[in-house]
């Protein structure tokens, strides 16, 4: 029995991975498949929500009843998310957004021998920072409590802290309401059908652990937490 606890709620979800073009045939990208965001969209519709899914380079069938907006780059994603944020009750940023993009785009394909003086030289690619979309929509919301903003974090843990320590710090830094954390590694999470996550809530020590389970089951667990947060507000 699927609860109808998102009935009438407008939900905006970003998913997939942005690609930052270098020239007409090459880009800098990442391994995000978009599966988690698609599963969140499908399960939110099942629970009664009206869902807009902003999909960055997602090569998957789209669920019935979801409004899909396709984007390529981080800046396109930013435009589509920020222009829609105010008219939604919940925004979930699942997309893997490239932190950097090439400083310059070459209008024609960069040739292997690009320097006539040195036929064996390799080009240097200079990168510039992309906007942090999640931090931007949190800042624009200001003191308001709507929409409820959910971030995702893929963490590996490192010498400075465990996955959960790093996630707590990220939740504080980003200022979103909920942070869904998954552990990533070479063969964890990206492109796989099963996942495990921890859901952290700003201002609370409680952590909800979900999985290992299908991305659909984990999505329902995330919506349980979101629906509770919406009711509390
Ligand atoms: O800091 P980090 O990239 O780990 O944060 C991940 C979260 O921030 C995700 O929700 C992702 O969608 C979002 N993000 C963003 N803009 C960026 C980088 C990440 O909105 N440039």
C-alpha cells in the first residue's frame, strides 16, 4: 500500500550528470546514470505528487506522469532549477553537477597536432568553477521555510573523517533541510540498481538508514522522511 502523503505537492527533482563541452565532440562528464532521480520521480508520482524532473544526460525510460525537462550543462541545469524553485513545495537535487567547466569552448574539434611548432605537444585545459546550484537556491530562499530543499552527497570518507562526519559538515555548509548521503567507490552506487543511504535532517541528531535495497524502495524511504518534515512545518 503506497501512502498518498504527497498528494497535491509540487516536487522538483534534478538528476543525471552534467556534461561540460570542450569542443563540438568532447566533454568533461561523470558516471551518474540518473537512476536514483528517476526512481524518486516515479515513487513521488505514486504518492500523489506533481513532479518535474530536470534530467541531465539521462539515457533511461522516463516514468509516466512526470514532466521532463532535458539539460546538458551545469549552467543549463541551474537555469531550469532556479527559475522553477519558488513554485515548488520540495526541491531534490540528485544530479551530479560538474564543479568545474573548461574555461574556453573551441568552436571546432581540437586537433591532435594542435601546435605547429611542437607536433607532439598536448593541450592544457584550464577549468573554471561552476555555480553551486543547491547553495544558490538555499541562499535565494532566505529565511523562508519553503520549498523544502533536499541535497544529495556522495562521500567516500577520508583521513579527516567518516562518511557521516563529512556529511554533517556538508549539511551545515549547504544549509539545505535534508541531506541524503551515499557511500561511493569504484563499484558502489553509480549505475547500480541497489543502494544504501543515510538521511540527515538539519537541526536533528537523528539519522535514517535505508537499504541496501532497490533505488525505488530507498526512494520511498526518502519520501517518508520528506512527508514527515512537510507535516511538521
Ligand atoms: O558538494 P557536493 O558536490 O558533494 O554536493 C552535492 C550536492 O550539491 C548535490 O545535491 C548536488 O546536486 C549539489 N550540487 C549543486 N551544484 C554544484 C555541485 C553540487 O547543486 N555545482
